[in-house]
């Protein structure tokens, strides 16, 4: 009996296993971007009506066991419309193409020359919209790229939006930054002031770093690379969201987004607005910022689409501008949060460093599908900015300033507890018989900028594509200094040491009041015209391109103070630049690819290198900077592992530098010639999908950046223009390491989906071989060949958490972030001192531990 029962049970078990085997079947497929055919790693594939499913691997592929009775799966990915796939006889779903959830995004990506993995032959890293939401926390725009090879990003002084970024050792003036394909680098000096865009991280869809020459077609040569910021476009679906966040140091933030979706009449509108305020981690760096974004799209017909976009981020914030010595930070009660730029005025906190700015940008984009083979994308844009920054001036301005080495000077007025003594200055100004001796001014730097960017593309055949276009800009920058606070005095007289007015168009004894211009008023104009073209080849495993551009830069300076009417404008100064680059990518198979690129370009010197002596004096030696760059790379991609390795070589020749030094108690302005620098290194980044729920990321970058020549400099006397003495000096720079950015960086990240609605992440970043900043033009001593101070290595841990839940009938997400978890103390930015060591160098400590939380509700 027992044997019979055992046999029956065995048969039942076998039958159940057989039924289970019959009930299970394998479903597989590949998820890709419908517009570019680029794989979408991390896409969600879920059986409709259940939580059963999987995510796609790094090659976009997926495989999982499907239960009997399932009729369809839902494929979704952030930034794309969900796609419902009906299950039929075969469970090989093939290639599943997802379409963007934004109108006009594909055309913007073309305008911005967004690179595609395994096709565009450049070293590239992309930060997605979901990653920005999860990792941002209290960080700023550039810091989101800190785990990218070759990047060094810090908060610099620590004021709102005052962060900076270096790429392969080059600062923002040599990194091409574009928003939706439109260049935003300053036209006069190439710099990017991130405070102008501080609120736009909320509407950023992706950030892509193309290191080296990059794939950009526009005539914007960038030495270190390009950063493409793609904002939200017009949402294809109706809806909206509200978010509220809080953080350390009084941070508070609200944000609202509303979208109509694509309506039956072809119109669609999306609006986002946010407000941020706080006290700042650094002492006396409180801030108040707004941001707005509006996109209006009209689908005219199948061939024409218009999109109007306007965005901006008006803000005002106190700053930490003056760098201090380590000894000063250690000995002060504020410690690493020490701010040398504030004190108390009539009992209330007051800063000598303060910034206020609003730089809106508006663009009208037209996308025209001319025929099956030709398209034309055109963007007409404008930016009219207004704002400036606070400073100190007057015969005794050093009452309110520290010495150049970050130490209290012989004239600096400070209280017993180490803050600027405004009340002492006010008392002396009030008793002065010649007006205020030290005042607060606003350096006004407003501009008008108009441009057009147009790109025509034609498919010559199945494998060849030709594109070309125009990049034209006009810019006028208004530069002046205005009195903001007389600090107790009745008036101010702007005269030099000889009692002569610095504005020859008014009498020297004129008593000036708040709002009057002093010292300088010199608008600068730039006209830029560029033509670019690119030929692309793609067939099977090979993709290649060759491109060229030519630009003409025209500069004109006006000086309303130092010259009489009719003689205030210079003639236009013209510089012709050009570039040529080529590259190829070859996919050895589905997993391995290699690429190579090389290029050469010449770019015009910056505006301030063309006009010497802060006057209309033309620099006869101004010439183009020249850059040669080459790169080779390898990529591996499987379902679980993705690895990219590349090496680069960049030679920068005839770097344009102007510097000021003192000779015989007079200030001289020198133009430095013949400076060359060599930047080369190796970079690696990887991702490993340990399980469906656990992902590891890593990065390592080792650079060798140094000056490889000495330079010569010719000087003019700034204090006495009649002095025709020829002063020359040699710059001893050969062999000096490039400062201001870590030459060795590494990162390790972990993201773990604990369960369907809860995800946690950890990131560690390491920085080494970090030399203090120094002005290479100051190295004019043949007996001083020491390297700049090498700052201590440091590493930082960050944590983040994301929790999805339902709030009534609404989807909600709670984000939490902690930066610098272990409250590590480190020096992030430094200027080299006289003895090239920590005692004489001066700079900023980085932020300690910060934390924030944000709740986002979708409707």
C-alpha cells in the first residue's frame, strides 16, 4: 500500500512539473530609441496587470520567463512613451522601438549634435533625466558630471551657482557649453557663469559630455570638450507635477510643471517654474533664485513644426570671493565655513561680494522635412541679460579688502573677531573732507546677444549623409562700474593718484552720488560668422565622418571715459579661424567596437587679449590659438557589462595670456607669446549589472597635463602712456604641471533596487594629483622652477534614496540625498603661494556634510 501511494505521489509531482514547464515560456527582445536606434539599458518590461517582468541590459536586450495566460507586456523607459506589445505565437518580440515623450526632441538632438554610442567616434558620457533627479540633491549643474572621466567640478567659493568645472585640465572658457544646441559661452572671454542657469537643473532632460573634439557641427572650437545640455521640450502627454524640497542651511524649494499635451489643433504647451532660497553652507552666502521654462509647439503639418522656448533663472546671492589661508580658517571661529567677504554694517550682516543676474534666453525653432532625403533645422535666438556683482573701490579700497595672498593687509579694517569692520569705514568716510575714501560699487555686465543657427542635412544615398549650415551671432556687452553705497560719505570723486578724473569727459571735482558711473564705461561688440559642413558615412559596422568649419570674429571696443566723443570707438579687429576633424567607429561585432578621431583648429584670441592696457590700445601681437588633438578608444558592451577605454593627446599652442605686474612702482600690462601646453591621458568608465536589481558603475582617469615651452612677453606702461620704454620678460613655464584640476580621478557607484518602489544609491569620488592654480605669466623668475603646491588627495561619499508610492490616486516620489556623508574636510580650490606650499597658498575648503529631501507628485 505504501509503495503504491509513493508511486502515485511521484506521478503527480512529475505531472505538476510538466504542467509548470508547459505553462512557462521564454520571451525576449531588444529595446531601442525609435529615432536613433540606440539601445536603451534599464528599460522596464512588465506583464500587463502584474509586477512580473525584467529590465533590459546594457545592449537593450532582455529575456524572462512568461506565465501562461499573459497576453501583453508594457515596455517603458524614462523620457519615452510607454509601449504596449501584444503577445502572439512567437515570443521573440524582436526590436521594440520607443518614441520620445517630448515634441521636437529629435530635432533638438540633431541641432545639438548629440552623440550615439557605438556610432559617433568620440569619448562620451551621458547623464540621464532620471539620474539627475536621483543624484542632484544639494549639488549644482557642473557637479552632476563629477563621476565622468576627465572632469573636476567643485563649488568654488560656495555661493549659489558659483560652481565651476574643468574638463581634461581646461576651464569653462575652453569647454563648449550649449543649451539645446545654442552656444552659451561668454562671447568676450569664453567663460560660463553657472549661476545664470542655476535653476535650470530642474528642467534638464540630459547632460552629455563629449570629451576632446566632440561631434558638434557648429563652429565652436572647444579644447577640452563640449557639454550639451538638453532641456525639457514640449510634453506629448497632458499632465503636470508639483515638487517641494528642503535641505540643510535653510534650503527650501518649490517647483510646478504643467503641460497641455499635443492637442487636436496641433498645439502643445509646457510650463515649469521654481523658487529656491536658503542661507548657504558657507557663512553669509544666502540666496534667492527663481527659474522659469516655457515651450510652445505647433505641428503645422507633416513637414513643418515650430517650437518657441524661453527660459531663465533670475537670482541674487551673497558670495565668498576672497580666498583664505589654511591657517586663517583654522584660527577662526567659523572654521571651514569662514567667509572673508562679510562683516556687520550698523549691526546687520553685509557682504562686499554679492551677485545679481538674469540671463533669459528665447529661441524660435523651425523644423522642415523638405522631402524624404532632406531636412532643414533653424534656430533664431536672443539673450538680453542684466546684472552684475558688488565690489570695493576708492583711494582706500583696501580698508575693505584682504591682500592678494588671502591675509589681512596693512590697511584692512577688521574687527576683533575677524570680520570686515564696515562701521569703522563709515565713521572715517563721514568725517572726510574729500568725500568717501572707500565705497561699494556694482560692476555692471549686461549684454544683448542675437544669433541664428541653421543646419541642412541631405541623404546622398543609403550610406552617405551631407550636412552644413551657418552659425551667426551679434553681441554687445555693456561694462561699467556704478556707485552702490557711499558707506557714510556724502559724495565720491573718481580721480587718480594725480587728482585727474578717470572720466575725461567730466570735471575732476564732480561730486558723484549713488548710481553714478565711475572708473570705466567700455562697451564691447563682437560679430561672429561661421560656416560648417560634415560628411557622414555609415554602412554595416562602419561609421565615419569628416567635417570642417571656418569662422570670422570681429571685435570693436568703445571707451566712454578715456577718450573724447568722436574718438571713442576702435576700428573692427578681424580674426579668421578654422577647424578640420575626422573620425571613424568600427563595430567589430555586437560587443566590441573601436574608434579614432583627430583634428586641428585655430581660434581667435579672446576680446581682452586684443585690446591692451584696459584701453583702446590694439595688441599688434594678438594671434590665433592653435590646437591639435587625437584620440583612440575601445568599447565593450554585453547584456551585463559595458566598458569604455580611451586615450587622448591634445597640444595647445600659442595660448593667449595677458598679465599685469609692477615695475618701478608703476603697473605694466604684458602680452605673453609662445606658451604651449600638452594634455594627454587615459580614461575608463564601466557599468556592471550584477543582478536585475544591483548595478555597479566605475570610472578612472589618469592625466598628464603640463606646460611644454617658455614664453616671452612685451609690456606697456599702464600708469604712463607716454612712457615708450620697451619692457620684455621671459616666462619660465616649461615642465610646470597645469594647476586647478585633479589630474587623477576615480569613482565607484552602486545602485540597488531593494524592491519595486525603493531604490538606494552610493557614490564615491576620489581626486589626486591636484596642483594649485597659478597664473603661468607670473613665472618670470629663472631661479624658480618649483611646481605649484600639490594639494592633499581626497575622496567623498554620497548617498541617495528614491521611494515611489501612491498618494491617493496620484503617483508620488520621495527623494533623499546626503553629500559628503562622512563630513570629510578637504581643500577643493587653491591659488599657489610664494613658497609653493600649504602655508603660503590660499583658497577654499569644500562643503562638509549636506542633506536634502524632495517630494514630487505627478498629476
